[in-house]
């Protein structure tokens, strides 16, 4: 963990530039432009007068720190890398005492809700599930909560919470406010600026961007919380791999251009899907008639590269669409350069999701090839082939 947070020079640049410039080694002639990959677990011992990190789990390596510095600069806080998104989520929840009350969205990452349900079943905490698009209802549920867990846009229903209002409310009641920022990315919104104390990323997704690593990142602008999270990582053993950190930082360098391309294509596909006779509903906050459009426009920089749509023929037709696509990949993850699609209701813990809903992560392929593939598969599924 680097306690210095974002450098003074980073803060004067726009986010696209910070993604490229942050987390670099000192600008010394003849030295590499990138922090080298450091595949080390053990280090030579220091002395009492000059102590050093002697084991990587205790404090990381230069490769970890470079990624953490870059993401921290983008989010406006101190970042800590974990071995997976779930590892980071577990560390955040481990900040709570036994018996704590956690409020979580009805629509949110299924893995987190499964972790919360498991803890509740063992008496670790009490969980209240709430529709976070209903700000008044969320406040009512969370007025005495120890942690308010927010996810916006949500997975997979693309619901948008009023983050500025809810983050400030949570802080006013003494709750720890966590925002899962995986879908929006640090370029789409900065929850710490809204008042959240903790931000979560599955860096496996958009930050890494190439479907070749597992990694989680937690960010906070509270020095004491950063120290507690570092302790949770050390004691829980959720340390990231050196190669994963190296790859994630390399992926972060191109996040701005990848997101711009994917986001533009997502808007085009969403509008076309709205007009397709085999689609009953499209969920994308970039659509002007989406129920959360105005809220997203007010708090986000762009509407993101994720969308969901419901196939008119229901679950069977949606499965057939996934099976017959040629360019889009039927796969469970998201945020990569390749477009991926999945029927989420087939998974455990997704009972609230319409049976025919497909979650689409838009990659960087040519949008016309994506549309041709989708149109062909939807039309074919309707005829039963």
C-alpha cells in the first residue's frame, strides 16, 4: 500500500491522461518507462535502523504499488489490490463487527449477495435487501445500518442509484458507504467525490480489459480505513499476483480509448435493439426514455459499455440467441475487448431477473459486425433454429 495517494502532478491532469501517466517509475535517463514485473515473495532482511518489507504479503512489491498508485490517482484515494474482486469484497465486509447491519441492493453482483447470505446464515451480520433506485426506501432501510453497499449501474438490471444523495446520507448516519464501481469504471464516476468512504472494483473486468486475469481493488480516502484494509489483506491472504498486477496496469493504460469505443457502440446497439421486434425491453441509462437516464446523466461521465435486453421469446429464445452468435461470445464475465453476453437468470441468486434477459458487455469490435450478429441471432431464435 502506498499511503501517499495520488501525486500532486496527477491531480492537474484529466483522467484519460492520469490513466497513462500515473504509476510510473521516476523519470530517470536510461531507466525503464514502466515499473518492471517483480515476481518475488521474499526479500533480503533489513535492520532495526533501516527496516524493509521482507515478505510480499506484508506490503507488496513495486508491481503492486504501481497499479495501486494509478488506480488511486484515478479514484482520488489510496488503492489496495487483492487477488480477486471477491477477495476485495470480503475484506471490506471484514471491517464490520459481528452482528453488524448491512443494506445491499436487490440487484447487485450475485457473488457479493451470496457472501452476505452465507455470513447472515452463520450469524456474522444482518442483511437488508432494498431497491436502491428508491432513494426514500433506501434511507428508511439504512438509517441505522453499519454499512450501506451500493452498486450503480447495477448488475445485471442496469439500475442507477442517486449516489450523491445516498452517499451523503450514509455518512450522516455513521454507516460505512461502499460503492461497487466496476460497471462505471473510474472514468465514468468517482464515488469518493460523492461522499463514499470505500470503492470496489473487480479489476478482472474493465480495468484489466483483456479477460486474462483475476484481480480486485479497493479504494478509500480515509487513512485509517486504508490501514485496516491492508491488515485484512495480510491476515486473509488475499494478496494479488505480480503478473496480474502488471497486466492490469497495462490494461488500465488503454481504458480511456477502450471505454470510449465500447460506450459509443453500446449506445448504438441499445437504440437499435429498442426497435427490434424480437426484443421486448432494453435497459441502458444512455437511452433518453430509460427510467434512470436523467440520474445517470447528472452523476456519470458517459453511460458505460454495459446494457441488458429482454428477448421477447423468453428464456428458451434467449438461450438460442447465445448459442447461435458468432462474433459475440457467450461467457459469464465482462469488460474485455471482446463482447460477451449471458442469460443471467440461469444462475443461482438471480431470481429477480427476467428469464429472457441477456446482459451484454460491449467490446471494441466494429459495431456493424456486432449488430449483424445480434440481428441474425435474434431473428433466427424467433423462428426456432
